[in-house]
C-alpha cells in the first residue's frame, strides 16, 4: 500500500527529472550556433500506479520518469533541403565555370577575337585597294599575327581551365568518399548505441550533417534500417550500407555527365559534381569550336593565298601554318606560316604578280561575310558571334537558376530551423518553467519530509 514515504520518493524523482530537463535545455542553448545541431526535448511519462485497498481497491500515482530525450526533426524537410542543396550545388558550380569561360573570351572588347577578325579582314580589303603599299602589307601580317595569337591564347587558357576542372572533379570525388567513410563510421557507432538502448542523438546529428554535405556534392538517396543505420545511394551507386563503403567511381565522362566503375554507368544528375562535369564539357566544346574555326581559317585563307603569285614568281605560299596530311592541328598551334613571318613579299595580293593586282587580297577581305560549309553554313563572324551569344545566354540562365535555387534552399532551411533549430527565447521560457517546477517539487519534498518527521515523532 501507499506508505508514508511515497511522497518523498515522488518528489525526489521529480527533482531529478527537472534537473535533467534543465541540463538538456542548457545543452540546447550551448549549441545554438553549432552547425547541424538539432534541438532536444525531454519526454516525461507517469510511473505505474500503486494499488491499495481501502474499503475497495484503489490506485494512486507514483510520479513520473524521463521516458526519452528526443531530437526534434522533420524528415520531409531534411529530404527537401538535401534535394534543394543538390540542385543549388549544380547550378552554382556550373554558373561559376561558365563565367570563367566568359572571362577567357572577354567579349566584346578591343582585345577579343571578334575585334581581331574584323581587323584581319579589313586589312585584306585595304591591301586589295592598294596592293603595292608596303604599309598595307605590314598591316595584313600584323593583323594575322594578332588574330592567331588571340585564338591560340584563348585555346591555351581553355586547356588550362579544363585541367583545373578535371582536378576539381577528382577532388569532389575524394570529398564524396571521405564523407562516405564518415557516415559509415557513424553508422557503426549509432547501431552499437541503439542496440544497448542508449541515446545517439549527437551522433545522428553528425551523420545527418555529413549526409547534407554529401547532398551538395552529388544527388543522394537515403534508406533507414531498423538498427538506426543508413544506406546511402549516390547517383544510383550504393555508396554506404551500414558500416561498409563502396568508393564512388572515379572514371568519368564529362560529355554524358556519367561515372563508371567499369561494369555499371551512373548518371550524375545534380550536386557540385554534376556542375563540374557540365563545366568541363562546356570547356571542351569551346576548345572544339576554336579548333574548328582555326582549321577553317587555315583551309579557306590558305587555298586562296596559295593560288596567288608575287613579283618574284613565288606561288603555293600558305598564309597560316598547316599540315600536308590531315587532320589539321586546330587552334593550339595556330600561327602565321614561316614564309609570311619571314618575308612581307610572300604575302600574295593577286594572281599575276603585278603590283596593281589586288584580286586575291580583295577576295580575302570579302571572306568576312561569305558562308563557309565547314562552319555549318555560317560566316566566320556569325560563327564566332553565335558561340559568344549562346555562351552568354547559357551563363545568364545558370546564374538566374543559381539565384532561384539559393532562395528555395534558404526558405526550406528557415522552415527546418523553425522545427529543429534552437530558439533562445523558447529555451529560456522552458528553462524558467522547469526552474519553477523544480522549486515546487523541492517545496513538496520539504512538506513530505516534515509530515514524515511528525509521524516518526508520534510513534516515539
């Protein structure tokens, strides 16, 4: 039956409960600025009632006990945030790469390829109008030198960028594998703690933070097992299962945005890795565009120029360097031929060699607007203009997409913080509540102690 010391026991238990609750609140406050920390709450539950007989069977409460200390989480918000983070990671990374490519081209400007093309064709038109003028001939060589230098330098800059992007892809894969190992280790610790009915709240916070970081790098799906461990699938590849890790494939194809382990191919749909792959692919496309334009300039200009004859009777002279046997070498070594570099007289103006014959030079000047089959039916000017126009459009789209994804991510994060984050105002209010409850329990214990003492004195 309910003894005289039951009240003391209930009050003592209540004091311990409220003290532990205040400790939990203090822990929340201490971690208000800890990244990835989830607010924790103490759950109370009543102890089984005590049965006693007094005319008939009755029951009386025995107080409460702490049933659990829980993390406050919203799984759907966590999943939404991870997806948004993955989308933002791709758009932000890709927009950065596109802006770097734009910076390499630096169009429109007086130091760009577009201006060099104009100068090159204008110089030929000037020479065609005054084929015997040495200054006009010098301007043709100088304009050709400027054009080849700019095309070659842009290509070299893009090559260096591609090398940097390849390094970033490899570093990102290393980061993915590092986070996978961290998640696997935490899985093992959490499973061991949960198996002994322990609390793994802080470990779970660390693991969820690692998953969030992983989501910013690659598209991730998560599966939860009964022992509390996760299975993590990155782009369809089983990355983590329990405490086991399968390294993320390091062989990639930027053109398709895929990685392969030699047997299976996985599509990287989002995350920074997808942005890096798309950025490398765009860089390679731009290098190919310059290669195609340089080769077409070689072919068309050299064909006309080689048909000309100078005063010395020289013919078959190439204006740009080229190879006798295809494939042509592209923009990487685009330059003037050694003949033109060494002797202004090797610049052909006409078919006859007469000083007044500017027919070849005039045709080369008109090539600015002539359609080239090798450029998809476009002129040199329109071909390069379309390259820059598409790059600018794609960059603007990705910059806007990045801003949109950032706003979505911020909104979801605010919603998540409203659920899982620590509010100092709320915690201080709860702290005062628990303090008052502790004081009340202490006062009740004092009363029960006095009553028990009176009872003992009566027995004496």
